[in-house]
C-alpha cells in the first residue's frame, strides 16, 4: 500500500472542500485529448533532451516558446507587454487624451463600459510603476537611451501625481485626520478627481504598495547616482516627508483594522493586505537606516513596534497560517464561516509583492518565495483549477508537473462583466510562472542546497524520482520520525540539482505557454480568458495583466542567464 504524506492528505481534503460547486468531467471523455497532448509534449521534451548537450539553458528554454513573446530589446523591438503598460499611463501614452488622464496617472484599462475600468487605482498604479523601476534598473539608467529618460520622467510624474491625490478628501476619509483615513481610498478618476460613488472601501493595501514603489525608486536613483529630474519633487527628503511618510503613518494607525481585499469584494482581514503592509514597514526601516534620514527616534520606534505586532498577527493570530491546511489562507473569516476554502491567488501575489529581491533585505518577512506554504498554495490552486476550468482538461492525467490556467479563487463568480462563472486571469497565470522562476533564482544565487521535506515532498516528486538520485548528489538523509519519511537534501551544483532546476524552468514556462495561447494576434491582453473556449473577456488591455506578464518574463530571463552562467 502506498502511503501519502500529511501535506498531500491535507491538500486533498482541502481540495474537496473547494470543489463543492465543481463538476468533475468524466475521465473517459478526456483521455483522448490528454493522451494527444502528452504525446506532443513528450516529443518536444525528447527533442530538447537530445539538443541539451550542445545548447545552454537559456538557448534551450528560449526555443521552447514561440518567438513573438521574446522580442529582443537589442533589436529595437519593445516587448508587447511592456508597451501595453506604457499605453495606459498619462504623459507617455500615445493613445490617452491629455485632457482626460493626468500626467503620471496609471489607468487600470481604457475600457469605459462593460466594464468601466477607466480609473487610477492606488494598488494597480504602484505595481505598474514598480515594473518601470525594474526596467530602469535592468538598463542601469542608460543616459544615452531616450526611453530611459522618458520612463524616468513618467515615474517622477507618478510620484508628483500621488502627492495631489493623497490630499483629496474622499469617501474613505481625509488626509489630515489622525489616522490619515483618506489614504485608504482605492481609486480616483484619471483626471485626479475623487470617486464619490459606492465602492468597496477602504482598501488598506494601497498606501504600503505606493510607499514600497517610491522607496524602490529612490534606492535605484542612489544605486546609479541619479538625481530627481522633477522640479516639484526637488529632493529625496521632500518625497520622504510629504509622500512616503504619510503612507507609513496610515499603516501604523490602521494595520489592525478590517478593509476590502484586492478583489474589492470582502471587508475583513486579508493576507495580501497584511503581508504587503509588513513589507512596507520593513522597507521603511531599512530605507531610513541606509539613507541616514534624520528621523525621530519616536517614529522609528513606532515603525519597529508596528512591524513586530503585524508580524505576530500574520504568523499566529490572523489565521493566514492554519494548523490543518498546508497552504496560505487569504481571508480566514471566509474559511471559518464555510463560504470559501481559503485558496486565493491573492496569496501568490502577496508573496511576490512583499519580497523585493532587488532593493533591501526581506528574509525576515515570512512566507518567502521558497516557503513550503507558498509552494503548496500554488500546487493546490493547480489541483483545483485543472478540473474547474474546461480549457485545462487536456492537462489531466500527466504524471509530471505542467502549468494550468489559473483564476482568482475556486468560488469566483465574476466573469469580467457581471456575475455568473469565474474564469482564468492573466495575472494569476503569469504569477505561477514568476513564483517558480524566482524560487529557482533565489536558490542558485544563494548557492542553497534543495531541501525536500514532508511539507514539499509531493511538489518535488513531480520533477524528480527520489529513488534514483545518486548518493553523491545528496548531502545527507535526516530522519524526521519513526516512519519512513526523510528529508532529501540535494547538493548545490550536483547533476541532480541541475536537472531539477531545468525541470522547474520547463514547468514555469508552461504557464507562459498558456498566456501565449490566449492573447490575441497583436499580443493584447484583457483581464480574463473564458474557461470554456479560451477567448479573452473582461476589461480590455488591462494594465496589471501586462505588468504581471512582463514581470514573469523578466524573471525568466534573469533566471535562465543565472542558470547558464552557474552551470
């Protein structure tokens, strides 16, 4: 009899809970499609393995996906996803009207009806601008590149623009009250007018994400000895005191309060909000220390105390980490009430947005990219949505891991226009790829051995046969208990380590293959793609979709280059 691990059993039981509204297809109806797909994939992998001896990792995996997704900057072609970002920012877009969209304002989508996403969301804008900062960092602020100047200018326009919208009275509150309650307002009109209709407010993730983005930009400026070009902003001290610090005060005063989630549906405590707030506090503590800001000891004490309290809340008091579930719970109140099983792409996004590998030390923030809880969350999402969405049914029956189209959460009923049935999202699917590439990158850059334990064993079993690992590739076996389960520690740089890294990279690419399959002929991306026929729906040209996909490809390139230079 084959015994299963505790984590595997917990995922299976949790999946049953998630699947209460799920109609599982007859496997006989899927076997022909699945076998055909498996045969095609096996042929492709055999060809790749035959060429593996003469090609680098980068060459192998760059040939794995269609070329239109890999337009080279060196050849003068903008990546489609990056151009999609720029098209939705006032002041640099060639399609937005200057009378409608303020310079530096980031619209969520040009769609003005069915659905109307023609607003600037604090959260979406901060994440979008963060991608532009990464672009400048990758280009090392090349002063001879005209696009570098344009992007630097638009980032600083975004910062200036947020100075104004921070100070707008709105239905969430005011800027000048004790808790700076107005900073919890989730969205504004593109011309910097307050949105004064009913909405899911307040949303408490925006201030922290904005602070992280602006501190990242200042860190990048300092890294390359660049000054501010925007005359209104003038200097770093002004930006810190007038824009960053108010957002930090908001977190200090409001972190323990309920608010609406990133999907704008539920008023409660949410992992995404808490973990990004924690990251903002950590960023601020590091930022003040590294830049020698003359901050008062009282405020520094408040930052450190809030950081400790919020971290305690996340790890022990919130319910984000369950004693009975192996994955992260996004909204514990919904799990407790039986309305949801706890799985949510918000947890994947929260980890990605809270651990900034480029600027600062974030090892102290829990649920890092190599956390077993995160890996199990992604695995459980795949296990559910492989069956939930008919476009994934051809992936059923694979022995080895393969990515699937991912949605927001199993119980989702938002279809992009109204409520009926949830669909896969580009954001969620691209995040699956980014997580795995960042995971590989962190392991290799830190020269870490790969530790396979009871918590992550079922995930790694898809990529490697434990019984066939040569003894010289292992550091040791460590007995966990009186049972036969043991930790397997794969030595950094060993042949098994390299094979596992390659298999994980292929797995990561399989998510991007799905993205390729569902964009249109011009590479445009909406919010969702239909779970039955795969055509796009929901808000067109969603900025966050472009940003998420661009981030995934960015980490793909960084990781493949690291693999190539290391092995």
